[in-house]
């Protein structure tokens, strides 16, 4: 099986996309934290939605990890 080698341009493009994603994720966390602290105007249902989506994400992740462990992955 032949391994694919990325070109320098592809590595740079991937790096830039990754940096943008991390920057945007950090901004979202910061804005949501300010919203929960009452320092950023948010829809009143936003805080409840944030908590609910985290519970769902943790549950989904735990189930996926369990399935992977049972497969021996």
C-alpha cells in the first residue's frame, strides 16, 4: 500500500484551516462564558441549550467509546 505524502502547500493549507478552527472555537467559548456570566447579551434559553448540548455530547462520546472498546479498538 502506497502512502500519500502531502505537498508543502497542502501542509500549509491544512495548518491554516486548523488554526482558523481553533481560533473560532476559542472565540465561541469566550463569548458563551461571557454570556453565562451576564456580561454578554444572549437569548435566555442559550445557557440551558449550552448545558443540554454538552450532556448530549458526553453521552454520545461515552457510547462511542464503549462500542469501540467492545470491538477491541
